[in-house]
DNA sequence: GATGAATGAGCATTCATTCAT
DNA sequence: GATGAATGAATGCTCATTCAT
C-alpha cells in the first residue's frame, strides 16, 4: 500500500500530485478544526479550491482523503527524522542531539500528530496496518540510534526507551493544554533529555 | 459540569441511575468496536436493552452519551487510583508500588482509555474542559505522591514525571500492537519502574 | 424469496402491509409515467404520502421498491388467473373462455405489464429468477388447461401454444399503439381465439 | 427524424459515419450487459475507442446514443428483412420461407431486440414515434407478404397475423430462458410455421 | 478534430431527534 | 415511563456535459 494505490481517474501524474497536495493541505486544516467525521467532502473540496466533482476525480472515497492525509503526515515526520539520523560519531551527546531534534519536529507538527491519534482507527484494517508499519519504522530508527550511541543498553531497553521517547514527543502535543502552560519547549526538552540520559547512564 | 447536569425528563433518580448505567455499559461496548461516530443512537438503545424513545428520556443528545461514557471511564480510573493512594509511610518503594498499581489499572481499562484518546475532542468545549480537569486531578495526585515519597524532587520535575508516568500507563494500551508483542505486563512494569526510579534517584 | 424477505425496520406487520400497499400504488403510478430509473426515491415517498425517511423504514434500497412492485403485479395477474381456472367440464369451449378471461385481465393491467417488460432486468439475478419462476408458473397453468381441455395436443405443442397465448395477451398492451387503433378488445380476442382454436383443432 | 438529424459538430461526413459506427458498436456491447441507464457515457466512449470529449463531438446528449443504437438495430433488422422479401412467385410456401428467414434474423439479433423492448420508452416522444414507425413498416411488410401469398386472408387478419408473427420472432429472444431450454431454433420455427399455416389455411 | 480535467446538479441513503399513543 | 413510527436535513458519491488546450 502506498500513496499511489489511491486510484485517480485523472491521468496526468503531475496534476494528480498537485491536486492531492492541495487536497491534503485543505483536509488537514479542516481535520485540525473539526476532525475527520465532522468534515464533509464538500468542505474538503472547497477548502482545497476545487469542486466536489473534481475532488472525486482524485480519490474514490472519503476515507482515501484520510489515508492521504495520514500518509503525508507520517511521511513528513519520517523524512524529517531520517535526515537528522546520519550518525557521524556515535556518542551519548549525539543521541541527545537527535532526540532533541525529534522533539522539535513533533512540536512543529503537533496538530497533525493529534489528527493521527484521533483518526487512524477510522481507517480500514489494511490501511491501518500500513500506517502502523510506518510508526514501527520510526521507533526502530530511534532504537537503532540508541543502540549505536549507547552500546551498553540492552535491546529490550532500547526498544522500550525508543517507545517512551517516541510517545513523549507526541505527548508534548496532545497534552499541550497541561504541559505548554508550565513548560517552554526548551524547558520540556531539557528536562526530558536529562531523564533519558540519567536512565541510559545508569542502566 | 457533572454527571447530573445531563438533563433527563425522568424524575425517579434511582431509575435514572440504573438506566444510565445500562446505557454507559452498552455504549462502551459499541464504542470499543466502532468508535463514537460510527455507532448510532439506535444501536446504543438496543445494546442497552431499551428503545430509542427511552434512550432519549435519559439524555438530550447523542453527545450526552459520549459524555456519560467518558465521565464514567475517568471516574472509574480515578476512583481506583484514589483508593490506592492513602500513603501510610511515604518512601520510594511505596511510590513504586503505587505506580505499579496504576499501570495495572490502566492495563485493565485499556480499551476504555483508547476511547478517551479518540473521542474526547468530539465533545463540546465546556465538556472537554470538564474532562481535562479530571485528568489534571489525576496527574496532580501522582505529582503529590511523588513529592511526598521523594521530597528531594523539584516541583517542576514532579510535574513532568507525573505526566510521563500517566502517559506511559496509557501508552501500554494505545501502543499495544507494538508493546504487548514484546513485553509482558510484568516486564513492562518492571522496566518502566526501573527507569523511573533511576531518574528520581539521580535528580 | 418472497415479499416478506424485504426487510423493514418497522415491527408492526399490519402497518408494514399498509405502508407497502401505499408505496406500491405510488410507485406504479410513477413507473408507468417515467420508468424505474427516472423515478427518484423522493418522488416515490411523496406519491406514497410519506416522507423519504419513512419510505426507508419499509425498504432497504430503491431496488426493493421495484421488487415489491413487480411482485405485486405478478401476484395480481396470477391470482386473477388462478381464480378462473377451476375447470368444471373440460372442453374446447371452456379453454376458450379461460383464454378470453386471461386476455381481459391483461387488458386491465396493460401498463403494469409494460413495467414488467421494461424493468425486470433491472432487478438483481436472484430476484429476477424469482420473477421468472412466477411467469413459468403462469404459463404452466395455461399449458395444463390446454392439455386438459384438448387432450389430443402434444405436450410440446401445449407448451409453445401456452407461451404464444401468454405473450399475445401482453402484446395487446405493449403494442397498443398499433393494435388498439385497429381492433377493439372484443375484436382482438375474437380473432386470436379463432386462430388458436383453428390451430388446436387441426393439430 | 433520421440518423442524420443527430447534430454533430464535426463536418467530415465520412468521419461522422465512421465514429458513429464505432459508437453504436460499443454502446450495443454495453447495453446488452448493463442496459442503457447503467451504462455511462464515459464507458461508451472508452468501449468505442475514443475519449469522452470526442464522443460529444458526434452527439449532443446521451439519449442520442440510444437513438443511434435503436435506429441501427431496426435498420439492420429491416434491411435484412427487406432483402428476403422480393417475391418471385407468391405462394403459401414462399410465405413460410420468408417467415422462417425472419425468425432466423431475429434469432441472430436476440440481444439487440431485447434492448429495444427495454429501452425504447427511455427515448423522448418524437424519437419514439420515429422508432414505432419503423416497426409499423416492418409489420406492414409482413402483412403485404401475407396478403400477396395468401390472397384469401382478410386485411384485418393479415394485420393481426403479421403482428403475431412479428412478436413471435421477438419472443424467441425475450423468453429465451423458457423457450430455448425446450426447443431448438429449428423446432421452434417448424412448430410456429405449422400453426401459422394451419391458421391461414382454415381462415 | 481530439482530449480529458472540471463542474455541480442530482440522487440514494442514513440517522439524530421528536412526539403521539 | 416506555415505545417505535415518522421526519427531513445532511452527506457521500455519480455522471452527463462543457470547454480550454
């Protein structure tokens, strides 16, 4: 399953990409405000700048839009994450830098990530599977970085810590009403990094 | 806002409570399977064991059901959490015991908690506020326990750690497809407790 | 497959029957004018005297309406046909009387029969099968009457003649623009009976 | 109304004819399978081997396609019928031969004829009129052959018999699920001819 | 002449909510 | 208090037709 498995009746690949970008943009805007279910296809079309008929030239069902959105969001997170993970010299400091970058990325994409938490289960099983695989990939990436930078950490711990870090990133977003009143992003990052470093050091 | 603010046209308080219990039970069953939006009021009525007309004698709108459910779930978590937090002798060990109990509670209520993550934003603002307050209370409770059992911890750290623990509990549920394949609940708890203890000890 | 296999969400059997009668009546009126495809469900609801929502309390899909209509029409033809076929004294004359009655029945239901010719293939295969079976039953009935009243006729001829008669009845309706300008019903019947008698006599 | 009254924005007559042939061919294929209403213009274009835009260069509305198809079908039947009706020596035998040929033609065009039965009423009134006229012409042709070959037959009987024969031909197609299981074409023709001859002889 | 992307009116169907019994 | 039939606004989706390239 990939982006291109969503069937479009339009042939011009370039145009498909362009229109879908508009669509994803428009849909994200709306999903942030009202969620997937309360957003109508007409609203998506309008927000995307074209008619309902045109919308359906590029997708088959409303769920396709959700998939496109979810795919785009994780694609973005993943690509940003990937670029920062080319380890020059593995070291605890380097690990900390990467985690920090990760926290900054998810801060930047807070609302998109909240969409993921709320809407993924609205996708059909196979599509959900595809999305979860993407998550797994990201956590795996973190895990590998941990193992490389802190070779003393056991595999299982690396795994669980990667999950913890992954979720602590999201948490900054989905608990922002609690956290962002008390902490600045800098502060949040500093403290979480301290805890993580402490854990890893004393394992 | 409280449970009793949902207006019912029925007078008999005892009956209201009975019917609502049925309703909440039925709704939770359905929400677990299909989510709030894909569950119809008819289905809720049927699952609850009465007619659609009767359902509407005890609520005003479909959203009321969601509120009742959400309220019941957090009420349950909170009450279970509260009973275990009567500190006899504050100590790090005692803290660990409490956190462990918390993890067991949320393990027990995994699916209910997933409902919370997915559906809370479907509530209207004031209702959301009410729910978030309940969350705040719970995190506060954890925070106070931390401060009592580990007096050396700074307030801010206690706060953030309480949030971390709170979410790590939920995470066991909402990332179960990733975690529960690799870890048993025992294992999960043991490791997370180790990390937490390590952090607190070295702060 | 029978009338009762169309699922209704209403429980009161008496009411179902009443509403469906209204519905069939309304639908037939519209199908005569515009055919099945050009008739909207809203029009059917309106013509039947209730709202679109109510319509859907008594059927599942638009095709159900068509089935109900088709079933009702053939049910009517068949029942009228059946009542006239209790052979007292088998004789050629008696056969002629029965055929005459048949011609009068289909004259009376011309437009309904035209609906059958045009819309049956819009039904799904199993439903079509059910309808064709009803046709087979009717032709069989005619065949048996022929064999009883004209024992010298071979089975195969009885079969084909029954089909001929069956279709000649319909033809009076679906070719009315050609036939009914030139012949009165009396005349039409008289001539066709003459031909049939002639054929049977000389077989 | 004739074929050429369907307005095309293309000038080249040769091209128009070529494209329309493709179109009719494609449309018939589809109408056989799904009927007129369930066939989309896009499908017709595709099946015809050109784009939807091109389709609309050669017709004005979807109904035009139906007209073209209906016109082509009756044109074909009529032309085939006409070629076989140049009476050398009028005789009852000759009449039988012609009727036999007619039965063979309609056997060959069964499915096309079924389209006629089902879709003609979807045409607008004037177009229907045009089609019915073609039918009238064909029946008239049969009538004239009858009168020529069997001069003793009264006009009215010739008329009705022509109608009977005309419909008995179609019936072989539209009741094929009943007839073609029991009779071969040869058998069907033989028996029907026997009946007809019998009727004509004893009138 | 050919193409196919764009359009939006139109349709079947659903479902929260009401209210007479 | 309980029931369930009735309602109709709302929604996802289709498809004939147009028109710029």
